[in-house]
C-alpha cells in the first residue's frame, strides 16, 4: 500500500471513495486496480467503481506533478463534452493536480463510448451481421474484461442478431495493428496452432475482433484439480514455435531487459526498500544476457498460465498481441517464471502448476525442441522480475513485500555465475 501524499490519496480505496463522493459522484466503493507511474511527471490509477444500483463501472484518476498540466488536461476533457457516467458526471476535478474520468470517457481511447454502448455497436459492428439480419442493440451485451486507462480495453461482446447471440472478444487499443495481428493468427491456425479465429478490424486497426473462446485458464484448471497432460502442453507450444516465421517484429534480449529496467525504476521509486535487490538482479541480467538467436521462432511473447486455455478441444493460446521473432527459451522461461511466482503466492496446493510447467519444458526438449539451459534460466529470471513489477502495477495488497520476494527469486534462478543476494 502507498501511504501519504497525493499517491496515497488515489491508491487508497476509502480515501478515493470519499473524494469521488465529495466531487458529486454517486459511488459506494472505488477499488484501485492498476497503476501507471512516471516518477516526477504523473500517475494514473484505474478504479473499479461499485454503484448503489446497477452493474459496477470503471474510472481512473490522473494526477499531474505539474499543476498547469492538470489544468490543461481538465480543459481538454471538458471541451470534448464528456458523456455522463452511471455515477454522474463523466469528468470531475478532485483537486488542482488531479482529474478523474469515468467510463466511457478516456483521454486516449476517444471512441470508447462507441464500443461500450450496445446501441452504438449496431453501427460499429454492423458488417458482422448475417446477410438479411440486423444487430439488436437491445439484445447485445458488453462486458469489460480488462481495462488499462489510456492504453486499451478488452471486452466480451455478445452480439445479438435475431434469436442468435454471437460471442466476440473486442480489443480497443491506442496501438494500431494494421492487420498484422489478424494475419499472424490466420497463419498460426493454418499450421495447426489453436488460437481464436480473427474476425475483423475497425477504427484503422485500433479495434480488433476475434471469436470468444470458452475455456478455463491453465492456472485455474490446475488449481481446481483438473488433470492436465504435460506432454499435451509441450506439444502445443512446440506447434506454435514450429510455425514458419512471418512478418512478426524481431525482439531481442536487450529489448526485454530494457523494458524490465524501466519497470524496476518505477518500482524502486515507490518502494525504495527494493532498490538494492532490484539493482543486483538488473546487473546480473545484463552480465548474462543471451547472445542473439541464430534460428528465431514465432514466440508468443506473453506466455503464462492465464494466457493458455484448457478446453474440450485441447490447449489454446490467447492474447497474441506480443507475438514476435525470438528464441524459444523466451516463451518457456516466461511460462516457468510465472509458475514460480504463482506457486510462491499461492503456497502448497493439491496440484502444482510449477511441476506441470517443468514437466512440459522437459517434454518439449525430449521431443526435439532446442532450448539453451542458460537462456532458459535468464528468461525465467526476467519473468520473475516482470512479475515483481506487476505486483505494483496491479496494486496487490502486499506488493512491497511480495515484489522484493520475487526479485530475490529472480536472483536465485539467474544463470550460474551471476547469483544475486536476495
């Protein structure tokens, strides 16, 4: 928990709730769910908002270190004629440095109101209706699955046409894929990799629509006691990596390390107690960085047990936004590091995600997958470092302690010769 000062005010649930009420919003609870912090510049905190009546909604507070920037943000927001939210005004000023926006208003996702309102989806997704049918705004429903303010929102849309309801996964992002994501998904499906079927792109590539896949996340399936075959998981990852390379961007270990260092700077700025172990881990990763891979594969880029679904049809991969060309060890190390983090957080369980992951990596190797042990250790340590930063970004209740614990775990699995003190 972040205490004191402006950050304490926008990351504490009780304080935020009181401030929103004072600003005229009719809320019963505002739970901080996500933070993006730029030291010395500003902070954005996303809140899940409970209302006295109706379904919960979302909003975010944007604190500026510079009061003039806050004034500029406020004036621009008002000039756009914000849409009222279920809680009241769409944009409110909490203090001279802080502006709060309630969905569907977002400073960067300007067309968000068109994608959250089922009545407007009749126009936005009209081309997806069957010939001779029209989309029903009344029968269509929209559910927010993930929201990162000023970056992206992920929605489940049940599109109603007559008596039929078609489940879709809609992503609206500030980043435009310009068709590449859809082409890569088609490419993977043509080579036997189970991924959601791409359906269309809108808003000049800023909105992608895929089929919504019903399944259970691998982590949840394992923890519920489901029997998962490690060889099936290994074979699915193998198929992904064997798909011929396409026009995916290249990604190096230096790119990954640079991102990790940026995250650690934010973490240590808000939790100075983590500075020593963070510096030690970052230095160890830099000293042992793998050489460029001579035979890159299509890597998922965000492979962990929440992006692998278990369905009656087998293992399926979702969230393909970070596909790139790189070493197979990057995906396997990420899968391994996430499993270590999940196990340390959850503690002893009847079924072990970590054991399943290690067995799958062993099977991947046995069936012909080439994985350098040192590179695997490096990417595992990198994944644990990323997880340490994510405990802060997700504002987990015990994030200061947990982030240090995960950085210590990263040091413990770093390649031999670069062990770090936790």
